[in-house]
C-alpha cells in the first residue's frame, strides 16, 4: 500500500522491537525560550518515548518546536501513537509548526525511512537531514562560521500551533 496524505503505513507495533539498550536511551527536553522547546531522542524507541511523554505530561511540558528524529529515522523507533503524543495529531497538508533533524551516517541512503519522514511531515514538522553535509538550525544572526555553507531555508521560522 502506498502512502499519501491520509494513508499512513507506519506500524503501531514495529517488528522486531527496539532493543533494550536503545529503549533505555536518555530523552532530553529543553525550554530555551517561551516558544522554543527542544526534544532530543538519541536512539530511543516507542516504549522509551511513551514513558518520556508520560513524564512530560505530568510536568505540563509544551510540544517541542525542534525534534531530533530517533535512531536515524528508523521505522522501529516510532509509532503513529507516540508521534501523536509528542507532536500532536496530523495537520492540514502544508502546515509547518516545527522542524525535525535526522542525523544519518555516510552511505545510509535509505534513511530516514520514508514512512517515518512522512509521519513527521503529516504532523507539521519539516524534516532535514545531514545527508549532504552539515546542517544548522538557528534564530537571529545564526552561526557566522557556518553561514556560507547553510542555505537560508534552514533559518526556519515556525508558526504557532
């Protein structure tokens, strides 16, 4: 079955499941400014993301505007349900409320997986990868030493949810 905006093929029960060592990765959340929230996920899987979402809900944390895509965009590390909890439900096509960066090793041309990238986009998160070199996400003046190598589109302005 091919995906389109209304058809999501990302599994709610990925097999094989994420390893215990990946599920125990640290999930970090930071509020850098009133409307600037960051979620760093390392290689965590759905179980660890659910546990972190439970704790985030207890603390009353806001949705992140910047998300590191877990485990290079593997389809075993996220589910539609956990993405809904962290990023919110699917949005109208073309809506952008945040960004997701995906770190990919050299020669990993099949990452991030299409199903995962599409799931982030459906929830309003524009996806960037480092497939073609360094990437930088900034507000204001940015990083002077990187500016010539970074296209202007990476100075992402996001709208309020």
